[in-house]
C-alpha cells in the first residue's frame, strides 16, 4: 500500500463536523466517497483531528492508502496532480483540495502532527457579508487584558477545564506555544492559538473564558484558577463555532517522499 496526505479546505456550515456521523453529513464522509469513486476501491480517510459542527478549515490534512500493485503485479503510482484535480470535480463546492503528497507508509496525519493552529474571528460591527464567519460582540472587550490572560496558557499542561465532558481521550494534557489577539481592522479582531494537540471544544471554551476576562467579570488570577481547578463548569461558555477556523498543521519534512 502507498500512503498519501491530502491537504484540503472546507466551509463547515453544511456539515456536522469533520468526523463521520450516523445521522448527519460530514466532511470525512464526502471525501471518502469522492476518493472511492475516483480510485474504484473502498478508501478510508483518517484526518489530523476533528472539527465540530459548523467549524471551518482553511487547511486540514488527512491520509489514505492506495493499493499500489494491480492483480497482474503492475505497480501504480498515483499522479497526485490528477488526483487533486479529479477530487475537486467530484466534491461539492464547499470542499476543495489543495494538494496530494506521497508519504512514508508509517506516516500518520493525526499522530505525526507537530502542531495545529486555529484562528477565531470577532467583529464589533454588524455586516451582512461576514455573519457566517465572525462572532459579533455585543459589549466592548479589553483585548489587552485578554492578551495578558492568553499569554499564561503556555504555563499549563492540563486543560480539562476547557474540554468537552465525557470524551474518550486518555489525557487532557496539551502544550500551547502561541496564543494572542490581534486587531485586523477597525472592527475585526482575531485570536490565534497553536498547540501540539487540542481537546474537543477546547478553543471555543478558551475564547469564551477570555471573553469573561475582557468584560471585567474575571481577573487574571481567576483565569488561572479556572485552569487549576480542572472543572469545565468553572470556565466560560463556549463561543459559536462559525467563527472558528483550523488554519495550519505542521509535520516533520522527513515524512514526505
């Protein structure tokens, strides 16, 4: 079998998240159907992670295996440019393929990822053109205080307080090495966070708790106490998913052929 990485983007508005669901459409299912149709064999796709319902990705990575030897023993190496072009023809308009790359047989889209980066966008003004991709603020926020709180995230490893309850992960430890707010224009701010891994609902819970700091309802000390208590009920409400984007996933270069 030859393994390939697929780099793709999607608008999550019409999907119940990345992962296949028993009673809802998913990005993973759409990609698997397109690959299986094109390659004429059942293809399983493994993503680098899971995005929640309504969350978008300007860059997601997944891998799949293809039987490289035909019945007569002929070796077939896929034309990755042709694969990307054909998939873009088969997939719906809200999913697009950037690139397909050959990787080592043991390469894994999820377990070999060095880091993942998310961005969350907020706006202080109503606009009919970005309502699907922004969270509109109803009250002013102190972004300087929020940045002070965000900077402390790198001091912690256990983020149970920002995790969805009753998940099947073995550990809630993550290493955050970047977290900050940046103003893009007069009405738009973006929160960027990068870590080796993320828990389910983690970014949305972090942003919701930072909102509490920005509103003056939570001090910097209390923000730290929320993390120390390892209790989801102590953190802020999760923010809406439509303003959240997975924007980058990094891998060691030696995985690629």
